[in-house]
């Protein structure tokens, strides 16, 4: 009996415990819901506050408004003379490199001086000493050079010849003497003309007297004879005057013809000299294009390899560059192929990392897009990027401008919140 009572008591206690354990306290439920809501709110606030940009990475090259000018070997071979050093200042027309060729370098320098003084519009005797020098070892330029020298010598010889001048002076002296005789004969002719007039008046008077029988026929005949003599003398004087005038005209014509012949001969010689000069200049320019690298602007030489005389160079190989001295604006240029052109816009921020200056050590260049070219047929466009601080990085380090600076540009297209990125796929 006692045993049954004990079992009954245990069953009653078990049922009471089950009731207590099966019922969840309300405060635990309230706190759990509160914590869960706080976590959700915290996540939402975090996704709203956290934001980062979208970027488009493209290759970029740093250039300028006056980029360095590359000088490419026009032909292959050895370097005969390397005439400049790195960072050397040069002027337009300066020789930089002469490739191996049959022409001696010293001879080229002398011929180069001659070429610069040649001017087909000038008479070549103005620099007589220049053409007296004998320049040898000119190779392919030997023939046009000697042709010019021979032409110049013939021209100078003609100009120095005094035969024509002496002949013209002699003719002028003859004309002067004839002019003097002409003046004297004109004076005598005037007197003879007066005597003839007087004789005519006297003859008329004697004729009247003979009619009136105031003089004899012999006196009348004598007066008539005198009149005829005076007429003959006057005619003779006019004939001599005409002869002298014709001789003066002939001499003047001879002088004119001599001068025209002289001018024609001089012009022919000068034309041949000009033609020879132009031919030499043309052949010299061909030689320069084949064997010489020549400066085309004022600037500073940039040598990318330790070149020296005797080294070999291949045709088309970049030997050196010249950085112009003019003020320049440095900017970046990038080519980009995009499917959605609307992502790239003017004034978007750009971060540039240069390959030759690692960004962990030197930092990055900052800039913004200045312009966007129209999309080409191949789906690409060119971006011009302004460097807001020039070549000064965000580490405040000034980088030198060197030719061929390349890297990558990260274009910040749009700054989005994390919440927007999570919701975007659900839209």
C-alpha cells in the first residue's frame, strides 16, 4: 500500500515538472525579438553607410603637348660619329648622329658650311674664298661638288675679264670724239648757212642791178658762182654731219649689242652655276636623309642606350629623342573599348599607377577626364586625362617626365552604397 502511494506521488510530481518545463517565459521571448531586430537594423545601417566606387581600368600613356621627338635610324649599319650626349642642348639643324658611309666626317663639316651659304639668288663671287678650298673624300657627293666648283670658277673668271669693258670704253671714247667733231661742224654749218643766205640776197640784188644795167654780166656771173660754191659747201657740211651721226649711232648700237651679249653670257654662266648649286643641295639632302640624324627643333637630347661610334644600329631603330624646350602641358591619354559609353563621363576622377614608378613606393597620380573622343568604328574611344597636380603623386613626390611613361588608369565611374548593390539584383 505504501509502495503504491509512493509511485502515485512520483507521477504527480513528474506531471508538475513537465508543466513547468514546457512553458517558455515571456521575458525571454521579448528580449530575443528585441536583439534580432537590433541586429537587422544594425545591418541595414551598415549597408547604408558602407559605400565604395565602381572603377574601369584602362591602359594609359603619359604624354605632353610637345612630346619628345623620336629619331629613327634611316638605314642599318655602324655609327660613324655619335655627336651628342644625354641631356645636351641642341638647336635646329645640329647633327646628332652620322651613320657609316663613304663620306669623311671632316669633309662633311666643311661641305655643310658651304651648303648653308649657297643661295641660288645670289652671285657666287661674293664669297670667293669659300670655293677655293679643295674638299676631298666626298663619296657620292664628289661629282656634284666639283661640277659646282668648276661652274663657279668659270663665272668668276668671266666677271674678272676686262676685255669687254675695255672695248666698250674705247667705243665710248670714239663716240666722244665724234660728238666733239659734230659740235664743231654744226658751228661751221651754221656759218655756211648764213653765208648761203647772204649770197642768195646778193645774187637777187645783182640780178636786179643787171636788169637795170647798173652792173656788168661778169659781175653777175661772179656772184652766181659764189652762190653755187656756198650751196655746195653747205651740202658738203650736211653730208659730213650725217656721216658722223650715222657713225655715232653705229658705235652706240655696237656698245648695246656688246652689253647684251655680255649679259647673256653672264646669265648663262650664272644659270649653270645655280643649277650646279641646286643639284649639290639636292644630292646633299638625299645623303642626309640616308645617313644623318639631324635636330629639327631646339631641345634637350634624351639617349636611351649607351651609344658610341662603331656600334651597329638597325634600320628603323630608335636611337635617341629630343625633348622640346617649349612650355608643355602634361596629360594622360587612354584608349578604351566600352559596351556602355554612358559609364564614362567628363570630369570623372582618375587614379593613375605608373609601371616605372611602383605605386606602393611612389604613390599614384590623380586626374580627371578632360575630354572623350567620339566612338570609332572599332568600338573604341580616346580619353584625355588632365593631371590635377601634374606629375606630383599623392605621396607628394614629383616624378620626372620621361618618354614612354605607361601604366594603368582606374576611372571612378560611380560611388554606390552596399545596400544599393544588394538591392540592385532584385530590381
